[in-house]
């Protein structure tokens, strides 16, 4: 909760508070399901990040950083409006990284079959540069933890609307870490990467798949591309562990992208990953939050759907039969006075009120062409 740039920043920890409160309200989160976390160590951070970058983050985390470090902050990406430095930044970011490591350790040690760290998912941080609201790349560090401590083959699945660039580049030549990202094409959206030719290099060639989709893609096309590609890739790679990132910013209401998906994909994608984890890696599955910037109407529902699926909560099965089941009134009454937006009344979106995209057929065709190219090397 201390990973907070400023009150007006879109990456606001209130997203976590809203989600946790919703899950508790429906009886889906108990103290017995909570694991104590820890901060990451410098040694762990240095598996992915450069020493000079770590030092810059530490110096700019002080209440009154020296002028020289403020000047140098620009080269480390810590002076722009996306990822501005803030007091206590290093400590807060180490707890984010430590939370994802804790989740990986819980699963690979056998104490849990699945684990979720909603505060994680800082997938844009690079080895020596902050980017896209991300200071340290918790995902990459935790995957490296799985490799170093357990020798696990890791399939990383990124469903955030922004390309998972920092994780991809961290393992671009590693044949034992397969990175997958489905996202809005970088032609129009940050970070401007994640194109089809990005397939890995050297020994890691082929252990990288990107699905850059057209703006205004809707549910059916998104899910067609996701399901066919992730099933084929998982069968080909045969992972020991699935690590997934569940940014929910492909939703039509999200202010930072141009997609037109509904809450439906955030119920369907976790169900597919859940099945694949049990089919290929004895259930071993670690998930993280990620992006999502309509934090009143979208994020709490999407992340709650993820946890309901991971924990086999009965409500997950109920929602398959009744997707317009009302949200708990007590939760809505508690939060409605704090937002100018009218909170949704149901778990999933009522699509009977949505207008279709006029270019649906063209968008679907282009996405199918992208899918065909992405899968050309996979049986």
C-alpha cells in the first residue's frame, strides 16, 4: 500500500483496498489464506537490476535527495510523470518484489498449489530504468528465483493490455523461461514493443510469443486469439510453473488503452490458465495483478473474479450460470460515496446495452492473421 506515487496518479493502491474489501464481503478471503510476506533483498534485486540503478532508487527514496541524484534521476527514468520518484520508494518497491517471491516460494515449496499477489505485476521495469509506473520488476526477479532455487521451467503469461516488455527482455535468450504477452499493438500504445518478430534470441529463440491485437478488439476476438495461442504454447513448452499477470486494462472503460473488451474475458482467461496449470504442471500457478486504471468499476471485479477462480470458490461456478448476479450491496454502499462514477450493480457487464464496433469484421480478420503468424512454428 506504500507503493504510491501521488494522489492523482493512475497507479493508485486504492485498487487493492477495493478488491480486498469486495472479496471479504462475499466471504472469499479468510486469514488462513493469507501468507506473511517479506521485502526482497539487494542480492535478489541485483539478479535483474544494475547496481547503479539500485543506488539511484535508494538515493531518490530519501526525504530530501541530493541535487546531483535528482539530476541523474532522468537517466534512470525516475523524473518523468509516469514513474516519478517518491519518499520511501525503494522500501515500498522491495515489498512488492518480496510479495511475488513469497508467492513463488509458497507454490514451489508445495505449501500452496496456487498463489496470488495482487500488488505485484510491475512488468515494465528494465534492468537500469524505471518505466510505466514500475520501479523494480518483481515478476522477473521472482521468475529468476524459481529458476535459481528450484530449476523450474517457467511459462510467463501476460494478459495486461500493455506489452510485458521488462519481463520479455530479462529472459530473451533463456530457453527455460517462455514469455507470452497478449496486448494492444505497440503501434498505438505504450511501450511500443511486443511485435510478432520478437521471438527470443540465441538459445531462447522460440521461447517468446507476442499477440499484438488491433485497437477496439472485443471479447470474442480477444478470447479466440488467447485461447488458441496459449493452449498450443503451453503444450509445446511443458512448463513446471505458470506465472501470470492479470492487468485488467483491456476493458472498454479503461482510460489508458483503446480496447473494447468486457468483464467476461477476466472470468474466462483465469479459468483457462487454471485448467492448463493442472494439466501440465500439477497445478503450480502464481498470479499477479498488474495494470487496470478504472479502479472503481473494473479492477475490483476483475481481480476478484481471478481469486474466485484460483481458490475454487463456489461463487465462481455460480457466476458461470448467472453472470449478472448482483454485487454485494454493503460493498457498494461503502464505496459509492467516495467516487463520482456510478458503481456497477453486477459482477459481469450487461452487454445488451453495449454498442458494437462498426469495424468488428476487419478487426477480427487482422487479429486472426496475427494469430496465424504467431503460431506458425507451433504444431
